[in-house]
C-alpha cells in the first residue's frame, strides 16, 4: 500500500480571457461509474436499527435522472472485506466517491474509507454529505481526505458536481450547497440551498440498493420498516436539536406538508415493489397541519392500507396531541389506521430544563397527554428523554425521575426512552452554550467527532464541568429506570429469542421493586445491577452480531450493477 498522499491539487493554466480558474476546462472525462455512493458502518447501531440507507438513495435522485452512472454500497454488510467490494468499481474508473456521514462513530468509518481511497486511488475526488459535514463544512474540508462537502439535500448539487467533474458547462462556484478547496487549497463555501429538497417519489432511485427485510430491519427481526416522508422541515427551535440550524437557511415557511394523494400514491408505488409490514414516517414534525394528516389517514383507510401496514411516527409532540383538531375521534382514526409507535420527545421532566431546551412544552402537559393516550391502547407512545445537558442538576434529574414514575403509573403500557448522557451535537444551540458558559472543548479536528457517539450506555460519564458524582449516579439510576420499568426490554428481547425473553422477564419482574427502592432513596451505591445490565446488553449485542451474518445478507454489490438500473427492484428482491 502506498503512503498517505495528501490532496493533490494540480494548478491549471487559466487562459487570460477567462474570469477565474472556475472557467478553465475540466480535466476529467466520463468514467465507467460517475459516482460511487457509500453508506458507512455506524457501529453499534448497525445491529439495532438497520434501516434502508435513504440518504444515499435520495441524494442520487437527480444524478440517476440525468443518466449518470451511479452505484451504491452499504458498508454495514461487510467486515474487513469492504475493500474487495469497492475495489472493482474504483479500478474500472470512477469519477467521484460520495459518503454519507452522521456525527459520532460514522465519522471514524467514513474517514477510514476516505483514507483508503485517497491512498490507493489518489485521482478520485471524495465528497461528504449528511448531517455532520452539513453543520461543519469548513472543518470537514480541512481534513486531507475530503475534497468536497455538500450541505443539506444532496440530489441537485451532487448531479451538478458530477457535471462539473465530467467537464460540462457547470461551474462549481455556482453549485448551491457545495463547499470545496480551490486550486490554491483555500476552502470555499458556496451559499446554501434555500428551498427544501422535495423529491418526486417516481424518481427516487430505490433500485440502487437491494431492499428487503432480510437485510434491512431492526434487531435482525427480518421485518422491513419502510421509511418515508410526509412533510419537510420543522418550525420549532429546540436548543438541543440540529434542525433549527439546518432550516434557518430555508427561505419562507420552515415546514411544508406533502400533498396527501402523492403520499398515498408513494406508498402504493412502494408496496407494488417491496414487501413490508410497517412504515415509519421520518418527518421531524408530522402534525403541524392536523387536517392534512387527517386527509392522509382517511385516504389510508379508504385504500385499505390499514389491513396491510402498521404506521409509526417519530415526529409528534405533546402539544400536537392537545390541539383542538386532535380530539378523541382523531385518535380513534389513528388507531384504525394502524398507528403503533409514536416517538414523542419529552426530553426532561424538569420545568427549568424544558425551558433551557426550548422544548415549548410543560410538565403538566406531558402528564395530561400521557393520561389521554392511555385511553387509546393501540397507540404506543415512546417518550424520549436524555440527561446531563448543560444546566442539568441533581434536582432537575430528580424531577425527571418523578415524571417518569408518574407516566408509568398513569399508563403502564407506555415506553420511556433509555435516557443516557447528552452529547454535544454540532449545530445545536445548547452545544454553543456548553462551550460559551461551561468551557466545554469541542473537537478541533474532524476525527475528534468520532468520539461523540451516544450509544455508549456503559461508557464512562463524559467529563463535563457541570457533572457531580450525584448527577452521575442519578443518570445511572434513570438509565436503568428507562430500560427496566417499562415493558421495552422484555418486548425487545421477546422478538429475539423466546427463552431469553422468559428469563429476562422473570429477572426484570424480580428486580423492579429493588430499582424502585433505589429510585426512592436516590441510592446508586454498590450498583452491581447496573454492571450486570451493561453486561447483558453487551451479550445481546454479541448475540445480534452473530445472528446477523453479514456475508449471507449482503445487499446489492457494485459488481452486480446493471446499467439498465433494474436490479433489486422486485418485491423483496
Ligand atoms: C433514521 C435515523 C437514524 C438511524 C440511522 C439510519 C439508518 N439508515 O439506519 C439511527 C437510529 C441509527 C440514528 C442514530 C442517531 N441519530 Co439519527 N436520524 C435518523 C433520521 C430520523 C433519518 C435519517 C434519514 O435517513 N433521513 C433521510 C435522508 C434522505 O436524509 P439525510 O440522511 O439527511 O440525507 C440527505 C442529506 O443529508 C444529503 N446527504 C446525506 N448523505 C449524503 C451523502 C452525499 C455524498 C451527498 C452528496 C449528500 C448526502 O442528501 C440527502 C437528501 O438528498 C434523521 C432525521 C431526519 N429526518 O433526517 C435523524 C438524524 C440524522 N439523527 C440524528 C442524531 C442526533 C442521531 C443520534 C446521535 C441519536 C442518538 N441520540 O443516539 C444517533 C447517532 C448515530 C451514530 N453515531 O451512529 C440527527 C443528526 C445529528 C448529526 N449531526 O449526525 C438527525 C438529523 C435528527 C435530528 N434532527 O436531530 N439515526
Ligand atoms: S426536536 Fe423535534 S420539534 Fe424540536 S426542533 Fe428538533 S425536530 Fe423540531
């Protein structure tokens, strides 16, 4: 293997008549593959939620429409053999490699892939897209292995970048959302896109990935959960979330609901091509316009989808459920539709923390809505919360504890999240607060963000200046409460293994009174159960890894690519 080759910027001669180097003839010609889109390994999440890599599919839409040769590979299905998988494509000639990157562990694996490509195929440019580079384009580009960043929706800018690289008339300084290093090595960040990227479902190139429940499912259940959007954007300003920063660039309304008929036709279109029993709406906020959602739900029932699919929402808020339009009839309609899991952000049970988090909800509202939902047993609320954001104290955690216990009492079938430590996600307002007011040091290099991963329940508490031993103990207690007091752990294990489920059920039942006593006295001394719990979770992780045989589950490989673009488009192919 050759040594690390830093970015090669070959200065181009600029004829005098041209305005800038952007006008200069481009050096590249059409390649066997115009872009190889890569979804990297995420880490622990890969065995828990392995959803379709929608990011690389959506971002390829305009490129496929224009007839560019696009291949996609999902590295979650490979161990160390991922290099053999991408080598043939890169060797045959590839104009660009695109990688989709979220903050945390995906940064590590995306860097590993980028380094490999740079070292072995130094002429192939690399573009990163996704939430991480979107919020930190400059720092991402400072890394020697990243040549381009595309911020926000990737479809249009990616196609324009390909056109530029193929030597077409496209200028790269005119591609909205693109950031790059110019010929002097300076980082240039073009103005962002100012409209939401709303794609025509007929043009989304789902065929780039071989979609089936065998490969894409949760906890290796074999059940394909098809993700779709019913709206774009979110008008709220929660301080812990990246959405406000992302949507600030959008001109006009920060939320757009999709046409009801188009949403229903999209589902029809998918159901003719794939087999899936469940749909998850990936929207940030689905209920800004309850009338529109009602129209979708009525159409859903008219078309008989309620006999075919379960429907889960991840963007639904406590205040939505208290709107006057969302009355009992509305909730009954949701039950009829087959709505099951509703992920509702509670975030904290402390009035002070809710203010800091700018969640725009109140504690009494949380409790009221929970009691209301208890009357609709088919709807399963899953209330997410987290601990330890700047401003958190032992008292505020105590308030969260009280709310969790009350929720469980009022609605024993409800789920609460697993808690866990707050992490500084770049772009969120509260991350800036932590830096400004609490002296938190953020990674000054791209690779540092790989350490900011949230799925580390057993890891040591983060070294935040506002953490005390009391806070850390309380977070341990709440994390265990979030997993043990509701039926989540038992239900999840039930899906994995009947014997394991029976044993887990018995243990959880025996342990609950002990945990309740601990919670009553806020006592986290001799916390061997916490260690035992982490051990059990890690064992389940290993079990899942073994059960998920990557070699036999590989979805479409670049080598199997068919220029007609038809591969994998059949039902559960
Ligand atoms: C599904 C999902 C997950 C899944 C993973 C998806 C999968 N395929 O299995 C799981 C459960 C693993 C997950 C985990 C987490 N997630 Co998440 N997740 C989402 C969610 C709901 C949908 C992602 C998605 O597919 N969107 C649809 C696609 C089309 O959008 P997209 O990914 O943004 O892609 C577009 C552009 O970004 C761009 N693009 C993306 N990739 C590329 C690549 C190239 C080359 C180009 C040119 C363009 C491009 O083009 C696409 C459109 O054309 C989003 C919220 C949302 N509505 O998007 C949050 C979101 C991505 N998650 C977020 C967070 C905070 C997390 C967690 C940290 C949560 C936690 N508490 O643990 C973890 C950390 C992940 C990790 N370290 O591994 C944040 C982003 C934070 C960040 N900076 O990365 C989001 C935006 C939610 C939010 N508003 O806060 N998540
Ligand atoms: S947490 Fe949800 S409601 Fe709040 S800004 Fe983010 S997406 Fe919107």
